[in-house]
C-alpha cells in the first residue's frame, strides 16, 4: 500500500504545479512521436486494424495511442489507463496489480515507458494481469529505457528519468523476458521499433503474444481402447 501511495503521489506532483508544463510537453503527441517515430512498425507488430480492441497503459501516452489508432485506421479510439488522471487524456485510473477489465477484453495492448517506476513484484503482477485481459491471438508491446554497462551512466540516467517516479528501476531484456516467461505467454520477442531520436538513451522493446484459441470441435475423438468383440 505504501509503494502504491508513493508512486501515485509522485505522478500527481509531476503533473501538477509548475512541472505540469513539462509533463504536458513530454506526454504530447508530438514529443512521443519524435521519441518513438516508427508508428507503422508498432502497428505491424501489434497487427492493429479496425475491429481490434486496443488498450494503452501508463505514463500519459494516451495522446500517442490516439495517433497510433488513427494511423491504423481504427474506427474507435483506444481505451487509456494510468495510475492517476494527470493532465492527459486518460479514460480510467487503475493500479498495475489489478486492472479493472474482464478476462480477454483486448486484442492489442501498449505500455510505453511505464514499468521503470515499479518494483519486480508489481511488474510480475502486472504481467499476470496483461495475460488475463489479453484475448487469444492478441499481442502486447512494452517499451522502456534500459540499463547500460556503466554504473556512472546508469546513475545519471536514473536521475534523468526520475520525473514523476517515486523510484526508478531500469530493466534490460533478460529481466523483462523473465517476468513474462513466468506468467506463461506463448511467445516473447525482443523487438526494435527504433530509431529513437530523443532522448539518446538505450531502450528495450518486448512483444508478447497469446496463442489463438483452438477451433471448436477440433479435438481428437476419444477412442475405445477395449476389445471390439
């Protein structure tokens, strides 16, 4: 409970007062598109198209999710969720360990630059929730800043990325892949949606998929192993 209050409070301080102008700029559609410019690549990875149910989670990326959905030709805007309302277009507030959606509610999920503010326990529970709400055949894409080999640079990057965060934990491919492996996704892939223009910090992309449900009636018949006579 204490971790939850601290994370939400840090986010609220960042999105209010004088820092709100900076938060608005960094969460704007223009800056997010500059930071992660290959929207077409994101659409292809998620197989995003009209008729798919799309959810975006975290860090005020609702404006960028709207841009992604628009370029994918979707008829409906995405559902957006964050840990607090902030100043961006957020439909629902919720906590990563208990997402307020029914099982198999979404075909496509994005979460950009969100995970670094939570410890491993929260991230593992979040992965379990993503697995629960993702429909069979669906996919989820996670982008986050990654650590480097230099301890000095990691400390610098942690400080630079601490805005709106009570704590910062930079995870690389290995740690993130382990989280999603533990909850049983059918496919977990390291992906590149670069080039990343701003800021020049390393990032990691993880795409997870849930297998299609088997067609109804596609089970092998149960055979009688007894003597036909």
